[in-house]
């Protein structure tokens, strides 16, 4: 769980995007897109579109699962904190 230094666990549950910082965020997307463009390969644009679409979908699903697990732990108390961490 992300510690926002306040006692509202729901804020932490929706802040999971911070966990992806540097892995798949706007800066990382720009870096990878530039590298693919710089390669000069003719299928670069298609590769980039496929990669971005796939990783955006994956991270979206991961964020949703993380939020569900976080809320099950800290909001609904359906599982222990040990299960979440």
C-alpha cells in the first residue's frame, strides 16, 4: 500500500499509479517510442502502436486488480494485510 501519511486507505488504493513510475508512465513511453523511431525499421510505427496498446491494457488491468485487492484489505476487511503485501 502506498503511504500518503494520512489515514484514508481509499486514497492509497487509488494512488497505485505511483508504483508504475519509471516502469510504464509518460516519460517511459516517450523514451521507448523515441528508441523505436530512431531504429529506422520500417515496421517501427506498427510495433510502437502494438506495444503501447498492449502495455496500456496490461497496466490498466493491473491497476484495477491492485485497487480491488487494496480495497478488499483496507476498506472491506475481506483479507488480511499479509495477503495484500
